[in-house]
């Protein structure tokens, strides 16, 4: 299941960005003592009580007709609509304001769980300042200090209490779930329609037409699939529409609940820097991945074009050396027949479990062929190997000293494991541990 979403909402200058930075643990939001400085949603991953979640910092909701304030209200409304829990922040130094009451009314209409934090309660003497906020009708009120980190634990305890249960979607266990990701206008929706054989998703030449992640279930050759079309991810700093930043988060959430990610590149435009950023999201999520070069029908080519393009992909996406590359055209359906078999193979490899005895035979043979490195007259000794997880496969090596497993030798072992077990399309984790752990 994808991670819950928490939206921090409140009028300007109540300390939303400070609280956001405290929870995330790093200075991601601009903090300035000027009302309205946070004008777009900013999101990040966070964790509390072993529950991971996404948290969104929104521009302040303020009553007025100025265009900027109207846009901030719209963006906050989008975050509210998509959030599982709303963290409503107010300023204890100001008391309850008319704007707070308007925000509270807006939040109550959302029917979402609301956790009210009264910020800037910086010392015990200010504790009595919180009681008037019970009039906002949100239930329990938590006095906190973003500047000093006081009271945040109790506030987050209440937030996590409202998270939905970890329940998987109602798909059959052997259903293969795949998400189609990429920059706007690389042909993601066209690819989905080509795979489905019908116009299920709106197709447009306007970047960013697809706003939501849309699930479609279908069957092919006895195998059930779910294909998820996501909104295009546009480079940070070039986001003009109020809905598009949130679409990045929706794509990240879609990737988390898939087995295979189809990373779509526009073959006509070539590789862009944002393509690498997007692929990095999928790699970090630990999902199986296939690079799909779309619009190959309009590329001027000779007998070397495909090989040269593949070479460029391998150079630009060095962290995706395991990902197969497919060239096709969603419009003409040329080479489309290779896509689903590649998806199924990647999904199978993503969930492949290797018998322990066979795994150890391969590792020990690799050591014989290329002895382990030494450092300061100490040689790495691999005692035992065992697979501890799938999706992606994770292999623990019990060694005399994990520090002796250098990156180059880890890569060598990974290559040998891939040669032996065909882990094409999936990341592979190799984890060294001290023998007595």
C-alpha cells in the first residue's frame, strides 16, 4: 500500500514551514517571518512510530480576493483533497482569528481527520493560550513549539493514530502491477491505450493532461495485469500549473504499489536531465524497471541508431545497468508485442528466490575466480550467503569485516549473481554483515 499523506494547513505565518522542517529533519522549506512566503506545496517523506508517510507544506490559506492568495487557497485545497490526515496549525500568540475560523470551516467540509496544533507555545507560561482553540471544534488541541521542537511527539502520535490501515489493494496475488512514468508529453497515455487496445486514458499533445494516477486491470495470455498511468513529472522550478507539483507525489505513490515501472523516454527528443531524476525515484523505490523509448517511429535512423541510443542510455543511466531497453511506437504499435513479455520477466525476476545452497555455490565460485580484496594485510572473508528478501531480491553476505567489501568487489559479485540467475530488470541488494551478527 502507498504511504499515507499528511497536509500541513493553516493561515500564513503560523509556522507551517518550521514544523515541516522539524518533522522531515532537514531544512527543505524556506523559513521567513513574512506572511505567505510558502507559495507552492513542498513535500517530503517522513517517519514516526515506524510509519512512513508523505508530508506536504502548503501555502497559507488567507481570506481575500488577491490572485496570489486565491492560488494559494487552490493549492491548499488540492493538498486537503488528497491528504489522509490534515495537520491544522494556528499561532498561539495571536489567539483565534477570523481567518483561523474560516480555515477550520473549510477543513470540516473535507470530512478528513484534523489534528490541531497551536504553535509558538515556547514555554510553560504560555500553556493557557491553547484553551480558546477548542472553540474551533477539532477535538484535542496540542500546544507545540516549532522553534524549540516542543510537543511535536504528542502531535505526531495523534496524526499517526488516524492513518488508514495497511491494507493491500484488492488484486489477486499473482497480478502484475506496473506504473507508467516519465516527463510530460513522452507518450505515457498513448502507451497505456496501445497496451489496452482502447482509448481508456485521455491522450493530448498538451503536457500534463493526465492529472491523476489511473488504475486499469486487464488480462493477456492468462496473466492479469494492472497498468497505472501517472501524471507527467516536470522539472522542479518549471511548474506553472497549480495541480502539477502534487502530480509528482501521486506518481511516487503509484510507484510504491507497483511491481514494475515503465520509464518512458521520448525517442524523438532524446534523454533529458529530468528523465534521470524520474528514473532515480523508481530506482530508490526498489522497483523492477524497464526503459521504454517511445516515438521510435519518427526517429531518423540507420543500422547504428538503436545501438548508439542504447549506449547513450547506459552512459546516462549508469545506476540502471540492470534495466532492459525497449524501442517501440505507441502510435503505430511497432514492437509493442515485446513489452508485456518483458514486464512479466522483470516481475518474475523481482520476486525470484534462490536456494541457499545454489547461491553459496555461485558466490564461492566467484571468489575462486577473483579472490577477495585485502586492506592493511587483512583479506575479506565471505563465510556464508543467504537471500533474506524479494521485491527486490536482497542477499546478505556474512563476512569477517563489512568494511572490507569494497564497492568494486560488491559490483563484481552482483554481476556474477546476475549472470547466474538472470536478475534482469530488477535491482539487487547485497548486504554485508559481521559473521556474529
